[in-house]
């Protein structure tokens, strides 16, 4: 149970949000909440509840309201009476304000900028409007103004993180709205000018500086502060040229070790990437956790000598917390190739990238792509360079319109899965129990992600042992066992979640129905064929014949779990 007041006042319970009524009771609670644990004299509380015409015995009425609130709150002792004062004493995790402050602190201390932006967004999402928005009491709303200042500061922290991540164009509309509402807040103006400058809108940035300078002089009689003055100097110093000489960049992440199997597939991908007089586009597609990214990195490393002008790497994070747009990706590519002033529009960024890549041999690796539309703006315009893409989508549009070569990355066969376990655990560990090794590979469904997680559990100093790990995977909670605590990227269920959550409701429903059907193959009615095709495109089911489909064992277990979860969510 939690008390929320960053918006309308409510009591959040497992069963849902509960409003605080009547209105005067809500005013008493809000008046204490916005004080942040500081005492409020009973006379001041009376003034907030009844600014005019209080009842005959207002203190007694306040005491009555306090008794009622104690029955509503998570802890009846949370309202503390000290002499003639009242204060509320709730732990941080019992209010949305406490949770907001905890997340802001976590975001500010995060070592990773992307993580900081993500956590700060979670903090700001707790705000459902103005604090105590449904409280009709001017003095209480005045007390809450300090909380709005905390929100504004958290927004600035989050914008700083977005700017460091290169999301300049994306934050410009938000910042324009913020400076319109807070015209004297210089930090917001500095962020807007930074975003405009880095997005290639130098004239707009200069116009923004001139505007804030006029506002500050007219309203406060002061000149812009040091930060804005520094931004103005940078704008005046910007050179007309936006690029520097070409510099080869090799951005590939480290290879996954050990890498087992896929020899034929890797050879075919390398052959297609090296076709002369074309702009080869090779798409590695397949279900989640099958090892597409690892294969792409391995292939890219093997062909490095054929692309001496660089190997650029982009993760589109389609199935992560903060997906990257093609517009953002183009900005990243341009900065990597030496562009210092980035064009404002996606079309101009595409043209600039193609100009930069002309007559050069560069390999672009684009990982975790949503669909063909996310790739097209990134494609080079002249032969010499190539693009290697990974996606859970079938990318048929890229095949049809851009002539991409699609290679399906499927699960490992029993021999390859066994070889991966042998490499991960050593011949001694696997050779001593070949039957268990084969069973473990089978329980992991030949999925490299699952195999690596299971092997990590066995290889750790703690339990489970090899035998215990296999025994647990035989049980009903196989997906729960195929996860490493504290690492969302090392969990089979979360990998499946990210694909499932991108589906439309009809496809989700069909996915659950197929998973719960005990037959190894399922016939789909004509009304659901379009949804079935979407599931095939997402590599969540496999078509075995006309209107006939089957599902991987681990996906079947996941679909069954999701069906149970969805059933529990429905009202009785």
C-alpha cells in the first residue's frame, strides 16, 4: 500500500487505486503530505482546510479526520501528534514522492548514461499531474510548489542524459514547451540551445539565445549567466564546415566466446557481403535468444580486411527499454564518421551519410532492427560498402525492395548444442555425464541463450550441480531457471517478453492459444491466418504446411505461462 499525491491524492493498493473522500479529509491528508514530515500546527491545518467559515469546533473536527485517515493509511501510527502539531511519518517506499526521490538519486548516480536516462524516466512517470491536483485549498497547493521545482530539476537531469546520448532532435520540442512555461529558467534555455546546435540548427540556436537574453533583461534587468554566455560563444565560434577528414572507425563489440557451429551460415553471409559492384545487405533473422548478434559480430570480424575504411556498429535496441529511431541512428553514424554539425531532418542525415560513404569501403552492422523501415535510411548509396542486419522480424520488405539477402538463424542441432556445453563447461564436466549433457541441451531447446545461462549456473561455485540443474529444468518452472538474477539481458523469459509485447492483441491471443494446444502441430482457422503470418514473421511460430504451425518448446512453455497470467488478470 502506498500514498500517492504527485497528481490526484489516492491510496494505491494491490487491488487498485482508492480515492480519498470526502474533500475535506483529502485536504487534511494533502496538507500533511506536502510538508514532507515537518510538523504543522493545528491552527495552520484548520486554516488550510477551512480558509473561511470554519466549523464551530474545528480542532475536534480535525481530530475526527485524523482518526479516519489512520484507518486508511498503511500504518495507523504514521500520523504523529506532538503537542498541538501534526505531522505524517511514512517511509520513502510508502509514498510516490519517496519513490520518485529514490529513482532520481539512482539515476543521477548511474555510471551508464542510458541507464540514467531510463531510471529518470521511470521517476518522472510517477507524476500524474500537479501535486495534490484534486485538492481545493490554495495554501496546500502553495506548499506543494516546492515539489514542482523537484520535478523540473529531474526533467533537467533526464534531458542532460538524453543530450549525452545524442537525442538532440528528440528533446527540442519538449524543451521549447518547457522554456515557454518557465521562461526565466536559464538551465532549460542552455539545454535547448545545446540541442539545437548539436542538431545542426545553428540559426535557431542563435535565435533562442537572443530571445532569452531579451527576456532576462526585460523581466530581471540582468544579462544571461555564465552557462548561456558560454553557449553563445560556442555558437559564434562554430565553423561553416560540418565535417573533418575521414577517419576509419572500428566499433564492433567483443566477440562472444566460445562460438560453436554456424559454419555454413557464416560462410554464406561472408560470401554475400563481399559481392562486388553492389551495396550488399545481409539480414540475419530468427527467434529471440538464437544468437543472431553473436553471429553478426563473428562474421563482421572475419571480413574486416575487406572494409579498410571502417566497421560501424549500431544497436537499435528494438527490444530494450529505449528503442533507437532511424533518425537517432543516423546521428550516431554521422558523428562516428566525423560530422560535427548534424542535419536536422532524417532525409538530410541520410544524404549526408551517403555522401560520406561514397567511394569508401565501410561495413555497417545494425543489430536488433524492428523492421525494414528502420534500416532503409541507413543504407549506403554507392557500391563498396555493405550492411549486416540482425532482426527478429522476417524483413520481407527489405528483401523485396532493397534486394537484401535473408539468412535464417535457427536453433542449434543436438551435436552443436552438446559441443557448446562442452566448450562452456570443459570436456571433463560434460564427458562424465553424456546422457545428462544431451538432456540438458534438449531441455534448453538448442537455444544458445538458454544453453549459456544453464552452463553459467553449473559453472558457478554455488549450487546447482550439473544433476541438480537438469532436475530443475525438468520441473514446471523451466523458464524461471533459465535466468541470471539481476541481469535482465540474461533471461530467456525476458527475451521472449520483449517479442511478445510488440505483438498486437490478436497475435498475442493466437500465440497463447497455440502454446496451450497439446498437439505438436496446430491448424489455424482462416480468420486467424493474418495473425499467424505476423507470428511467423516475428519467428515465434514456424509454418510447417498449409495453415499448419508449430512452436519451439521453450516458446510453448512461455505461451502457457502468459496464458495463465492473462487469465488471472481478467475480472471474475
